[in-house]
């Protein structure tokens, strides 16, 4: 999952969002979101889709399967 962690953090940073802002958009706590970025937890399928929508990227991009 290291690819996901890297893509998640890079994309959030490029979008100019804080971890808190992303967590609020997902309806989860900031510590829960931080666990996604540091790899100690994985998002549910529902939250993975929400992350992709929030960043306007595909789930495949977040998982490292596509370049966009």
C-alpha cells in the first residue's frame, strides 16, 4: 500500500488541502485520516471513492495503477 500512501499525500498537498480538511470532507476524524497517510489503516471502499472524488482523480490513480 505504500503507493497509495504516497499518492494520497502528494495529491492532498497538490490540492492545497490539510489533513483536517480532507478528514472533514470524508466525515472522519483527523487521526483516522492520518492513519491512511501513514499506512497503519486503509480506507473503506466508500471512503476510497470519496477521496478520489474529492481530489478529482480515479481510484486507479490513487492505487498506482494509472498515471492520471
